[in-house]
């Protein structure tokens, strides 16, 4: 059900000038930071622990616990991940363009809590306007005394650099992001160490947190971790920003209380998605970015809850929901997602680099009417070589999780729509031509 | 022979200065060089190598990995049509097919007048505006074939000069150097005089200490 939970990260967005310092200050901006600076860093950390804030980037690791894992060292860094590239995810894009000061304030609060020597916001390169707004916000924050030496007269000082990416999905993976920030190709680093908290930027202990995670911090400090934890259920606390796209009447972003709100609410409620377009039937939906296995109509009443979605064999991931109606060709949809992973594989690991290429070609030939019946098992076999057992969460044969994400859409679509794949083979082509899909 | 203009060289040095290690400025400087020339020239990569204290091959090696960095000339307007899942469901391949006809080129090619380069993009995070198109990384959408034609007409007639700068110009806002107290205060900061406003927090030892206890496992 829809609740009257407060908007935490999108409260300001009703104002057309939400990105300006004037609006930010007029709506409580930098008050969270002022309060944090009157607390000890440990107390700030404790509030974030009390909030049980799960990282909003995709993996959903508790932010406070990530901070606790920092290795003791004279120099530590904070890097904010704004390299949003998971297909169908556009929430960080929104926050970067529309409320950059909120990210900057959250970043300063986090840097204070962990004692970072310097902070970086890694912004996806394709967000030209976002880069301009973030850079402007940092310049204004310096002038306002919120960055630089002796922030707001305290003993805490910080420098914050806005760093542009250059176009590579893999840089959203935190160790690839650090390589990129060091001026290198975005090759994920070999694990262990599993977390940059041990060895991160320039080999120093580093915390990497998502943009939306940072955006929650000013509110958590002002209202207390307990107030945040009172929203949602279980481990899924607070609100979360969901990106809804595909075949719905009202695609867009919706900040919703976790757990209590369901996928049915998100897709069908008149105030949210407004239902499947043209009153059509729902065929399938992706619950958390294209790395996630697909969900179907029987999953609609599940809450937007990290644990519940995980137990059901998928993930809430990056908070992006893609709706596919009854006219969607499952083969074509699975192929397009597979092709994405093929293109974006960094090329370090054979199962990912070669595997993605092969499954891309095989699924494409089925869509083009050149497939064979045995191609279905061939696809599943190739997927099994990338992520053995085809279980969820997937087993890993590669340095990072891009490889094990490849099978998700293929396995989901073959298991559910095997007949549709076979029809492509039998008819020698797609029974659902895209033009009909589009124009009905 | 320096290739970057005097003004850009100054900007480049200011960028290098905000990073603890000069190599971190490599990608920002590639963007700066593209802003000057529209793409990455050999000469610019040599300049960047000197500024970042790496070899020109390392600059090319990094640049060739990233979609936004072009080592060959491209058009004044790089038109990127997203065809990933959300846009595909809204008819992106039909818009892309139309774009090829309208511009008379295939994906990856540039029109003979040097005005347009056509690209097929992966998800641009504009899924609520599907079909989503970027021109020089400025967003347009939702677009159908007719709206695409109007966009191309407007660009060709120079009606969008203010919103869409020529290819390579990314952020038109620079970090303001010489800000009061912009000095990052790291535990290792040196006391030597530094360039106004944006000194780095001293050189770091790259060789890491042995890791502490390994983490609990990635991405639960």
C-alpha cells in the first residue's frame, strides 16, 4: 500500500530551482552538516548504523558496516559512485541534476564520520548537465564555508573533487571505478581484498558509497537514525527512489517507503505507474535493473523489500523496474539485455568476454529465425559455464559480478517462455514483429 | 611542441593539482583536449602524458577503453540513440533506422559535411523519456521519427547552439581555483608553498600495506 512516509531524497524536487544554493538553504540545506559537526564522528557513524541504511547502488550492503571495515591508516578516501549505468536506472541521474547540494552535503557528512582526507564524486561522463550542476554546487559550497578549511568554523577540513567518467558501464563496479579514477582502464580488481576499505584508491583505505546513499545522510542526521529505521520493515528501512520504465502509463521516478509498498502499487496505482499501457496484460517485469532475473504477474503483491525479492530468486538491485506487456517478444528483450553485457564486458575474464559473445549470437539467431531447437539447451549450457548451476545468487567464475549477471534474462525468459522460443524456431522468425508491438 | 593552447594548459595544470596523484587527471584532461579539438589528437595525448607523468601509450590505452573518448575525428554533433531495453520497448530501433535514413549514414559514420556522427548508445539513464537521444551528451526525449527530424533540423540550422555546444565540450562550469581554504588537509600534507587554491595533499605511497582481515564477501 501507499503510505504517507516523508520524501527524504526528493523533498526539494517540486521546486524548479531545486539545484541552486538559494533554494537549498531555504529548505534546510546544510543544517544536517552543521548538526553533524557538533557531534563526534563516532556519533555520526552510530546514527547511520541506527538507520540501518542499505547502500542504494545495487548490492544493498549496509552503509554503516562498510564504514566500519576501514583499515586504520593515516590517509583514507571517500569516493561517491555517481556512475549510474545499469540499464533502466535513472534515479542518480535525477539526484545529480536536480539536487546536487544534497549529495555534496551527504558526502561531507560521510567524510567527517570516517575521517577522510579527501572526497571524490565520480559522475557518469554522459551526464553533462549533471557535471555542470555538481561542479557549480561544489564551488558554491566552498564559498558558503561548507567545504575547504575549517568547515563552518569547526576543526574539520575537506576538499571535494568532481571527477568525470568517460563512458563504461563497468566503472560502476567499485574497484573498476577506482582504477578509472587512477587514470586507467576500468578493469575490476582481483578479490580479495573484497572491499576497497582495505586497499582502495592509491592503495589507501577507501569507502565507496552511492549517490542516493549520500543523499539520505542529511535527513538521517537531522531526524535521527531511529526515525529512518521506523520506515520500512526488517532490513529494508527508510524510503527508496524507484525508477519505473517500459510499458506503463506513467514512467518516472517515485520515492516510496520500502517493504510496505508493493510492485503492484508501483506499477498500477494511479498516483504512480498508472497501470500497463493501453490497458494491456502484464507479461513480465524486471524488479531491479537488467542484471536481475525477471518477475511475473504472480510476484506483483510482493513488497519492495530487499530480502523478500532476494528470497524469491531475484534482486531489488538498483531500484529500477521495467514493465513488459503482453505484446513484448521475450526473445528480443532477452537478446537486447544480453547484447548490452557483451558490449560492456571489460574483457579480462574468459567466461564473461567469450560467453557473452556466444550467447548474444545464439539468441540473436533465434530472434532472426535462424535458430534450432537445440539452441535453447545450448544457451543454458553456455550460461552454466558463466555462472555454474544457474542458481540465485549466481556462482561466480569471474573477477566481478558482470559475468554472473549475463544469464539472468536468458534463463528467466527460456524457463518461462520456452514455447515462445520454440515458435521462433518453428516459424523461422519472430511471431511478434516490433512494429505491431509498438503501434498495436 | 605543446599542442594544448596556453589557456587550456593552465586549466590542465589546475586539474592535475586537485588530485593526490597526477595520473588521476588523465581522463579529465582527455575531456579537456576533446573540448579544444573535438576529438583526441596524437599531439594532445602526448601533452596529457607529460602532464600526468605517464607514457603516451598509456594515455591511448586508457582512452581507447572508453566510449566517450574519440581518437578519430567525429562530427560537430554526435547523435546517440539509446536502444537499450526501456527505449527498445518504446521503438528505439525504429527511430535508429529512421535516423540512418535521414542522415544517410550507418552507425559509427559521419556525414560528409562533418556535421553529424551517428551512434547507437547503451542506456543513458533517461528511461522515463524513451526513446532517449543524446546530442553531445545533452538529453532529448521522448523522441519519435518526426521529433527526431525536428531535432536534426534545429541542429543543422544552428538553433540549438546555446544548449548543445560542439562535440567535446562537456562541463561548461569549471572548478573555481583560488577558492578560500581549498587546501585539502590530509594527515600527510606538506608545508611547501603550493599553487594558489588547489594543492594536492602530498604524494602517497602507492605500495599498500598488507590488507587487514578480508571483507565478508561482495555485494550481499
